[in-house]
C-alpha cells in the first residue's frame, strides 16, 4: 500500500480476457501495477497510473503469447 493514495483495482483486457489489476502510487513519480495472469504474478512500475497499467498489459500479453 502507498502513503500517496489508496490502492485501486482496474480491469484490463488481455487477449480478450478481463483481468483484475491493482494499481497504487509508490512514490511521487512511481506507480505500481500488479496482478496475476495465467497463474503467474506480474508486477511492473512506471511513471503514471495509466502507463503502469499499459506496461502491465503488454507484459502479460508477451508472457501469454
């Protein structure tokens, strides 16, 4: 969890499948997106909430390909 804000859950489409991903702000310029896809835990960091979720989706698609 983050001191910057509460964790929220978003739904991300990966190859047509809706997957729940948790997103929170770790520091002033770091956002974390985390979730499970195909039995594997995936956690990524990026500079904004949207970019972290986009990176998470790309990572899940790559691993699920």
